C-alpha cells in the first residue's frame, strides 16, 4: 500500500490552522512553566507559526483569541502575517476571564452583562472584517456548579436570544461557529455541553451558523467519529479544535494519546466529504504545550494530522463497502485496520523532498538554529492568556 498521486493531491490541499495561544506559555492551575523563547507579542506568535508552515507547508493560517491577541491595527497585522506567508484565520471570542462573567455571559440573568458579552462579539466581528477572517468561534464557560443554582431552561432561552443578536451582525461570507464542552470550568451543568445543544442552537440561527468539535470536550468513551459523521450529514460541522487527551480537556498534541481515534475521526471526515476544501470544515488545533518546546510541538501536531489523513485515505473504500454489504464483519474490520497500520512516514518524507520541503521537518527545525535565536532574543515571553 503506497501513497498514490490521487492521495498526494488531496494531502497537498490540506490546510491546518494553528492557534496563536499554542505559542504562549501555558500550564495547569498548579504551575505555568516558562519556556525560553516564548513570544512576547502577537507578531512573534505569527513568526513562530510561519516557521511551522515554512517547514511543513501544512499550516498557512493562524487563529487569534481576543483579547489575548488584541492589537491597535488589525489591517497592519494582516499585512504582517501575509508577508510571513500566513493568513489570519478564526477569531475566537473570550467571555471567560472577566469578573463580570462569573455567573455567565451570553446566558447571564442580567441584561447589562449579556449586552457586554454581545458587544464583545461585535468587536470580534469588526476585527474579522479587518483580518479577512471567515469564522467567529464562540466557546462559553457559562454554566453552574450546584443543582438549583441557575434556571437551566431560562439560560438556554437567553443564549438563543444573544446568539441571534450576534448572528445578525455577521456578513454572508462569515460564519458563527459554536463550540461545546461537557464540563469545566462549570462542574454541575454547562450551557453548551454537547453537540446536540450546539446543533440545536446553530440550526435555529441559520445556514452560516455551524458547530465546532473540540476533540477534548467529551466524556471519556464518547464515540467522536460518530458525531463527526452525524454533523457532516447535517451540513453543520464547521470546524475542529484538534488535541488529544487521556483524562479531561488535556489539550495534548493531537494524535499523541490515541492515534487510532484520530484515524477514525479523519476517516469519517473523508467519508462525509469534509476533506474537500469547499466543504468548509476548518482543521484547527487547540493545544497547549506545557512542558515541551512550542514550535516543534506544533510541527509534531501538524505532521500527526497529515500522517493520519494519509492513512485514512489509504482505506480501500470499494473493498470496505463490499465487505460491509456482504456482512463480512472480520473482512471489513481487516480492511480498515490494514490502512491504519500502514506506515506512511517514508512515503511522506520522499514526497516532502520532491516539493522542496525538508524530509524530516522536526530535524530541520532542530538544525535551523531558530530555537536558539528566539531563546536569546526573546526575554520575558508571556502566557497564552489564562492566568495572565
Ligand atoms: C475551552 C477551549 C476553547 C477556548 C480554548 C482556549 O476549553 O477549548 O476553544 O477558546 O480552550
Ligand atoms: Mn477548543
Ligand atoms: Mn478546550
């Protein structure tokens, strides 16, 4: 089994969006370890992201988080990014770090708090107009810690009203993307806990409202590829936040904890037509590199996505469908597993070289001297945002 031209052409079109915050220092509630060379500005985050793209040709887009990536002039930031060979992607709103949002944001009982949260999204849309971004991604920390603390149903109604106000502001080329998460920081109930709630809310808004699936946001044991299949069927899979986890929202390198799960997810993406660039599925990473260097951490991540995409494209779908039709349980499973167990790394290395890229991007990074340069030049790099 080798990577034929048809597969390589599809891989050549793959676009992965890097999160600006992956380049900042992050950690747990116990400790944030400072990594030497961490960016001090948005521009330095963009430079690091551009390095990942230069060595892999996989990551030409960078997602921003507002206000973590607030600047005075977004048009200038856009030009700065484009000069580095990357473009600005998804704009992520943030209503989870201000005191005023202690009891919620878009769901809050107080209209004045909801107004402030809606206005923040208007500001994000204004930024999107200047950066040329398509997607406004909303993740809410809204929820409660104790039974009885809030009126779950009323909060859902207020959420619908708030989202409708935000949706009314986006242009026909833009999308509202609603991310769900089953718990944390709220521990009893979360206002957008699952894909069904996200789907119900975005379906009520209209065509340009879609769901974001963060792979770390489900209860252990959840069949995530099933959700992928269903959302694609419904035309509502807007984006991924890729990462991996052993326990909760660990935000580890995608494909690190469970490469087979990543394979199964990407297989369903392909099955549902989601790999086609016109399908509008954004392949974003949402990760934190707590103990490893960040630029090579991102290189490892995009390579993991590429490798699993290549393996998933290797599934002999004709043979698989025939086996499924025939009720050949073990035969179908074997066809699926054959693709998963194929080591595509040598073929990908050769292909990279044929495109003028390093065969081994991580080795090329280590030899480039970039890490040393940023460690020397950047003193006092900042945290990704939370806890800052
Ligand atoms: C929430 C989340 C969401 C935020 C990001 C920093 O856990 O996944 O996407 O924007 O982390
Ligand atoms: Mn996320
Ligand atoms: Mn998360």
